[in-house]
């Protein structure tokens, strides 16, 4: 063996080791090259790639990991109004209320997704919000008592089936709610509600509502530095609630109605948050209502063992138990053909389905026994359709639609993001690529299918139709039901099957995007499947 040939082998071996170390389990480049003196990397473009659009119709929205609230408008996807209903539960059963209770204040607080960015000169913490769209816009928010009993189990499902509620079932609650609007605080908590990034600070006050310093002395309203801070709350939805309602409903309730949550949930069936639009305004947020608290602060008569002063107490309620998101949507899918454009919209929206190969093309690739290095699907955003859409999804997601499971490349990707966990699995991809200047509009999304395509070509695995959706949290691949399952005719295998599910992380994402299809008029932006492989020379 001459020195040049030996050197080439050593270099190829070292390259293979380095690639394996940097991209273990994700890349097969160089895996069979040792011993081959002549090779080349080539690219193959899929020839029979086809895509289709499908409206989701109503989708299952009970007990979602996060919920939508607010109003969203766009030229491409119309108006969406998201409402929310939740059971209310006692933190602890059989609370001791006390004698002659009188409410001082009652409010509900739901934290936003936020990150602290600093502190101003007065010690007030500064934040930026996440998963809030239209931060400077407003909508009308009304909170009512829900008188509809949300069930845990389906009484018609044999006793073992969990009750399902769907995005279009708002009338269940609308026709069974109280008439009194409970959020009766200032306008920014109801008729002109907006998602504020300011923290809420409770200061020490006297009976007249004046600020006090640490010595108990009244200070000027603008003397922020000398106020006494009682509590701090990160940015969140803060709504002052009607004191008379909660006085009657909770503090004056018969003791047996507060015995435990089974009884309490029948007595007080929940709260309903209703969103309505304001002309020219729109705002929506994803909220984790499981972290919400209703604080009832009140005074009671002193007991025999205390002083003569009335005692301050707090009763806390949670917005846990069964929850449902309702969605009013004017969006209508323009076409089911995915040849020119793919329409993806979360919530009660639309999804796309893709066939990567037909049998003839796949069999031809199998006969060549290529050494596959990488396979990608690249989706370009249709900037004409998305020109006036302000908020674009951060991620899209591809999955085995027929069997309702993740693709192999998802499981092979162990990358994580400790700061933003929902941006993990960067090798599998699907994350948006944006312009670096101006409005930083979305350019494209790329999803890696190396392992999946390699198994199709070299291991004769089954060629299945894949589904494409907008995605919120890549780590949550659980499923929600379509209210109206549909029959999918599979041209790949001349059969049909029922499609019942879609990813739940698509349901909680209110955003949408329009992508170039397989036959877009812009040939350079067409959806394409690119396969990089090694071939001997």
C-alpha cells in the first residue's frame, strides 16, 4: 500500500470518528467509507412528493397543558376568540371560616410566561413576556360564574372513559352561566383588558388607602422608595372580583358545602372567562391556569383566645379540576390541495399531510442501495400570503399520521434546551429561520428525516403518510381527538383508515403559517425533499 493511499485511509477514518463524536446517532456520513479510496457525496431531490391540506374542525380542548385566552385577527386566518372555563377547588377541605366574616378584597391571579430582565431605579422588577400576542392591544374580558357541571368521566362510555369536551361547545356554558360580571375592577381588568408586563406589588396601606412607611407613617403617593412591600407578583392576569358575590357564595356558604372538593365542585361549578373583540384591537395569550389562585382576604370576630381586634384571614381557591378551552373561529381552509400552498393553523384550524414517495420511486431508490447521509424536508414561507401577519409560529412538527406517533428522528434526537425546553430537539428541527433585520419575518423551516428515510430505503420499513402541524412544545407529543374523525384514503397502499388524533401541542398554539407547496409558482421555494448520499466512483 503506497503512502498516499494510507494517508487517505487515515484521514477518512479520522473524519468518520470526528463526525460520529459530534453528531452521534444522527449522522451516517462516513460510516462505511474506510477501505474505499474513491467516493463522492451526491444529492437526490424527491420526485413524487405530494401534499394535502385538511381542516381540523372542532378539536378536543379539555384539560390542555396550557390554555388560550383572548382575541386574534389576521388577514390569512381571520378572527379567533378563545374563552376558558374551569372548575374551582378548595386548597383544603372544611376550612375554618370564623365568626362574622367580612371580605376586604378578593382577586384572581394567573401568572404569564415571563422572564425578568432587570430592575429599575425604584427596585421595581422589569420583565419581558413570552407566549403573548398583541401585548399593547386590548379586548373585552368578562368573568362569570359557570353553572354547568363539567364531568370527569363520560356517563355514556361505560364509566371508564374520560369525558371529552371540544372547542365548539361554548354554548354548554353560555346557556348555563350567571348573569353578573364578576371582574368589576378598573377598565384595564375588563372592558379594556390588556396583557401587562409590569409586576404587581402590594404595599402596606392604612384604612384610608394611603401608603405607609416602615414606621407606619403616611407618605406621598410618589414616594415609591419608602413604601413597605407586602407581596410581589410576577406579571400576570390580575382581576379584582365582586366582593358581595364571594361573600355570599363562599364565606356565608353552609359548612357542608365546603366539606370537600367533591361537594364543593357541585356547589360552585366554576368560573367562565369570556373574550370579546374591540374594533382595531386584538390580543391573545397562552396561560397556565393550573397556577391560578383566587385570594379571598377577610376579617372575622376575635376568638376567646385572641385580642379584641378583628382577625385578618385568607382563603385560597385553585382553578384546577376539569378545564375547557372554547374557540370561535372565522377561519375557513382555502383549499385541500397542497400543490400550491400548505395552510397550517393551530387550535381549531388546519393541518397538512405529505406522501414522501410513491412505490415506484421508493423501489428504485432501494435498488440502488445508496449509503444515505442526510435527508431533509424544507418548507419556505409564502411571504405574499403572510405579508400582513404579525405573529408567525416558532416551530412546525412532522409525525406519523397513520399510526399517530413520532418519527424515528424525533427519538434519535437527545438535544435539550434548559432555558427554553420547548426549543429542544434542534437536530430534528422544525424551528423557524428568520430574517436578521427589519420585522424579522419567517423565511423557512427545515425538518430532518435522515433515520426515517434511511429505514425506508435500506431497511424496507413501511412508507406511511406523515402529518404536518404548527407546534408549541416539542416535548409534548400527546394527542387530542378530532370531534369528527375522517377517513383517509391512502394511495400508497390502496387502502383507507380512520384519522382520530392530532398533536395536542398544535391545539394550544393559536398561530398559523402559509407555506409554498410542491407546485408553487415560485419554483425556487417549492416544498422539496433533499437526500444526500455517498456513492462509489
